[in-house]
């Protein structure tokens, strides 16, 4: 089991979550589409060679984003990450994956 954390701009929140759920994320026992989310502000500066969805090169940007966390079964982690990269509007989405141990 893994925990996926991803940062999603406000306008793409439901689209990205739906893609992740469809790929197998967010199932806990007899419940599906489970996640935790909180809104905050992301910051980044696109560099030369980037193709930003939001902002322009060499200009610091701040964006209203959601931090979304959900569990992913081991069998689904690769398809879920592929779905994340397909559905997310950013050229390089910010995400991390942490193994969850159950004792």
C-alpha cells in the first residue's frame, strides 16, 4: 500500500481526482474515492526550456492549489501515476509516493 500526495490547481481538482480514482486510487476497505484535501498556495518559477501551463519563464508565480492525499494499493500504483501525469495540467506535476506499512 502507498500514500500518494499531489498538488493540484483549483480549476483541475475534480478532473485529476476522478482520473486517479478511475485508475484505482482511494479505496480503503469497503469505501472508494477516499481522500484528504486542503487548500493552500503553491509557488514556482518556470525556467528556460519550460512550457508552463500557468505563468511565464523567469517570473515567480503563486497559485491556489489543493494538497490531496489518498492511498493506492501496490497493484495500482503505476497506473495511478500514469493517470496523474495524463490528467494533471502542469508540465511537471508535484507529487510524492510513500510506502504505508500495516502491522
